[in-house]
């Protein structure tokens, strides 16, 4: 629990590749998803804690990116790691 909550509390940022380097993108739609609300069912903190738990227990954590009609991300749906091929 200590590992999960410590990592989940760290800031997760969205980065853009610019040639040989990466820069943080503050106004990306995914930024809100990673910091505030991952989906209608769970907060960003709970989502991050659970996906890290899946990675530690099953070797990887998976999420489906939910997108609107304009192809913008609006949520992350946690997938059961033991059910992903």
C-alpha cells in the first residue's frame, strides 16, 4: 500500500516529443484525466493506484482510452491485467 499510494501521489505529466527531447504539455486533455478524474467511476489517484497495483501483481497495467467524437481523450477505463492478451 505504501508503494502504491506514494507513486500514485506523484505528478504524472503528458509529454510531447520534440526532436531528440521531450517537453511537458500543460494544456493537453489527458492532463486533466491524469490529475483529476480518470473516469466517471474513479478519481485519478484511485486509477493510478490501481494500475500500479496491477503492474506489480500481474506484470503490467492496462487501460482503455475513452475518446469523444472528435477523438479527444475524456477518460481511462481500467482493464483487468489477467484478462488482457
